[in-house]
């Protein structure tokens, strides 16, 4: 869910930046915004790949600390990325982004919810640390 939310917020942000006229061009023409959008695209794809890696372990029937650690990493990265992308989307849209009528405002609240449900990201980090300890003691 985190990756999908991040992707949705990203698409809204990109559309806005491509269509918003400013300073004789569009927002997407500004190199600083291009860099920020590129970083968001990288984070979304990294999240997607980590979540898929965890899903492949589940599909193979792996039941171990490796699986728990991988799933926890995927949940943390995907939901932290969703929050980061949603916050950036709100920022790109300016005052419109903070309106309760704006989809990105809702996505920002939903992203925060995802960081808290199914074991908060702080709890997921504890699980990751335990898995790391296990990997180090057996590797």
C-alpha cells in the first residue's frame, strides 16, 4: 500500500509541475525540482523492489528471521517513502496542497496512518535489528 500511495502522490506532483506555469516556463523546468522529483522516483522504485523481494521470499515459503527482516524493511521503506513523497507533493502544490479538498493532503494523512498500522515503523526497526543480529551470528 505504501508504494501505491507514493506512486499516486508522485504522479500528482509531476502533473502539477508539468502544468504549473512560473518564471517563463513550468515548474518542471527548474533544475532543483527536477532533482527532487528524480530522488522521489528513485525512492519509490527502491521501495517497490524491496517489497517485491519480500514477496518472493513469501512465495518460496521461506519462514525465517530473514523473511521477517525483509518484510519489516519493506514496510518501513515503503511507508517512509510514501510519507516523504506525499509531503513533497504537498510542498510542490503550495497552498493548494494543504487544502482538505486536495488529494495530496489526504494522501499525506494516509501515509502517516500507514507508518503506524501493522506494527509502527519503530517496531519494524526493532524487528530489523533482531534479524541483523541473527544474520551476523549465523553468517
